[in-house]
C-alpha cells in the first residue's frame, strides 16, 4: 500500500497521474480528489476515507479499479469521475450522494445504499 501524509486535504490536479502502484490508502482528513488526480493509474484497490466530500471530474478516469465503495461523507461525484475505467464493475454509493449517469462507466453496476 502507498499512503499519503496525514495532513493531506486535497489531491490536486494531475498529482498522481499515471501512478504505478496498484493500491493506495488515502488518509483521514482528505476532502477532495482533484481533476485527473489519480487518472490513468495502475490502481486496482483504493480505500476512500470517511472525510472525503468530492470526487472531481476524471479523478479516477482510466484507472484499473475493479470495485469502488464511496463513503457516505461524499456529497458529489462529478461527471466522468470514473470515465474510461473499463475494469470497474461495481460502485456502492449513498442515496444522498449526488452523481450523474456519466460519473461511472455504463458497464458498472451501481448499488445505492440507504
């Protein structure tokens, strides 16, 4: 696992673009994944913290992630946040989280939690 410093609040645009690790552990306190922040990475497994509030457009686009559990703390998943994630088969998301039909690939099963 690759981990971030505990004081990281935002992963900015392109910060981990084409990241080569297959796993990453995002710290508690992280609030935002910026545009293209983890795009086209080799990430297959990711742990999103309960402090995360927003997934920006294309933040995970093109990554190799297979399943995605979005914590209840996330308020918004922007359009195309996970576009071109052809391996993404299942997304679990709160009914209170705003997202669009374009947030995830069309082949992914979306499980909306109460």
